[in-house]
């Protein structure tokens, strides 16, 4: 069962990728692994050992033309796949940056709205403080006129 991505960039580039692009990603992922390097080194070592063992009648005499042909064929297929995967990586990076920029724009808009709301709240608090001070002043004035002096 395939795992579905959540991030919109991954959905576009992984889940909705054409078959060729998915194959290129998997092949280049394997070609760039230690497992591939070790396996290829073992194969080349066995190839050379086999030719040395069969020195009287080697299946690929020096300068190892068949081995060179195998490497050339491998390079001929690997290079375009690597370029395709590299182009997809560049596209993924660009899409990720565009998505991050769009998210940042949304966050900036939200921050502006929050700041605007905070300013309005502060204006109302200032108005309430002014009304409280006015009420205190009028209460003190009324108490002073009635002959009552507030005790400290």
C-alpha cells in the first residue's frame, strides 16, 4: 500500500509523478547509494579475478573491452536518469520555496490583522481608563462638595 504525502509539493512531485519520473528517482537513489558502490566494486573485482584465473583463455582479455562496454552502457543510461532526477529535485526545491513564500504571505496577513486588532483593543482600553479616571474625579469632587473628606 503506497503512502500518500500530505505536503502539497510532495503530492504534486511524488504521488502524482509520472511512472518515468518515479523510476528515475528510484534508479538514481540506488546509483547514489553505498550499496551500489559496494556491489559494483565486488562485480569488478570478480570480473578481474575471473580473467586473471583464466589467464590462458580469459573471457575478457586486457584491456577488458567487455567491462569497458558495460561501464559505457551503464553511464549512457545513468547520465540521463541523473539529469532527470536533478531537474525534478530543482523543480521540487522551487515549488517548496514558492509554497513557503505563499505560506509566509498568509502568515504576514494574519499578523497584520492581529496587530490591527491589538491596536483597536488598546484604544478601547485607553478609552476605558479615561472614563474610569473621569468617574474617580467626579466621585472625589462629589465627596468633597458634600463635606466628606476621604480618609487615607
